[in-house]
């Protein structure tokens, strides 16, 4: 099972690889958020993934660089990418970055998120995939790793009003390969329907409207990096510049 475990009924304590002592509680908190029947989480794909065992997990803890540092996370991403090539389309990798810090601010976690993407890219030995711009100013840019494009976003207990982006007591990062969006493009009927449903559920779940960066539900969004680390209000960057520096 390598550096990953999944939500398919196996408890974290029984996984063959050692994880930090904070990980089981964080995993339980994450599961509780997604499967809370009283306050249904607005992304039904994520909820179904947890129920069906399609969500995969790993941890980062800088106190244990050999077991849970950036190189180990890079290996976990590669392992997940191979798993996600086959089987269910809607598979996600969830990375818990700990240990939890009750004093951490949202800005701290946003910085840590972008730093982690930068650190992964710094040790990436694969070339940037053809057809994907390397210039973050290009509307088509998205973060790539191990020769593949990824969609990613961060959640944090630092969110107060954007409750859908609080999935537990530590910085939590969700990563998905391009395959997860097959059949759900912005120009497809299914894709437009999914976006409308999720936006409607976000309006119910969050204390504020969906952020402008989430785009019009009728079209595919450009500048996807804007969705990676949303603010906890409706502000937009002026001027807009991607925080990622390779």
C-alpha cells in the first residue's frame, strides 16, 4: 500500500506504514466533515469518494523529513497518479500537513500551501508536460508535477465564512489528476449541471456567496490557480499575480 491509505473501510491504525500520532484524529475529523448528515458537504463528488473508498490519503510532517517530508510526498503523488490511471474516475489524493497548530492563521496556511507546491517542483525530475504553459500569467497555466497536470486546492481551519474550505484541524490539500474531470468539462451538459449543483450547495453551506474565482457555471474557468487558495471573503487580487514561483 506504500505511502497511501484509502477510505475503503481500513482504519488508519491498521495501515502497514507508520504515521504520526496526530494523523488518526485529523482523519476522523475530515471524515466527519464530509459525511455529516446534518450539514451535507457541498461537493458530492468528495462525499461519494469517501463513502466508496475512492479518496486516498497521506501526510506531511516536517519533524520526520525522511518518512513524511517533501520527497516522501513526491513519491506519494506518483503512486497516486498510477492508481488514478485506472479504476474509478473520481479519485482524489488528500494530504494532511501537520501537526495541527491551533494558532495558525489562514495566511500562514496559504503560504505553506504555495511553498509546498514550489518545493515539490524543485525536486521534480520530469519535464513540464507538452501543451501546458510554464508561464503563470498564461490563462491556461496550471500546476504540473511528474509530467502531468494536476488540479489542487487547500483547506484550512483558518477559514471562518468559507466553511466548505475547512476540512479539519490542519492544512489539508486535495489533489486530482486530469482524469477526474473527464465528461465534466465546462462545455458539457454534465459539467454545467455539476457546477450549478455545487454552487447552489455552496450558497447553502457557506456564510458567503461562491467566490468570483470559481467562475461562471456555464463556462470552463481560466486561471485555475485562482481556485487553489481562495480568500475568506469576496476580494480579488489587484494586480493578480500567481504566488507560485518555480
